[in-house]
């Protein structure tokens, strides 16, 4: 479940290979061996998960996506939940 007050960061031990000419980023999770291919939207979320709060994630993602119908934030929540489940990012309480 997405939290606006908690913070999000990439998990340690990831292997990341941006492939900008194909608009994808490859992420390998060695602790749970799997290779993920992130599309442009997921790649943006991955980059934004640098320790910022859920509220800051929503604001930055919404601004980048420039959608007026609110669907960008819903998409963000789904991507964050999937990343957490797959061990790509982790949630932590702010200090």
C-alpha cells in the first residue's frame, strides 16, 4: 500500500543498465534473481525513488506526466506497489 508520508529508495545490490536508445532500463535483482525491463514511466518512478517521500513522488511524477485527469498518480501507486513486491525498491520511515 502506498504511503504519502513514508519514503522510498532503491534496494541495495541491484544491477541497473539504462538503454536510452530503446526507452527502457534493465534492472536485475540478484537477491531474488530476475531481470526486469522498465518502460519509460516505470524508469521515471525508479529514478524518483531516491529517498523522497510518497507525497514528493506524487508531485514529481504528476508534473512529469502532465496529465490533468489524475490517472498519473494512480499509475504511480501501481508501479510503486509492484516495485516493492519485486524487491526493486523499499519503503522506510523518515528520520
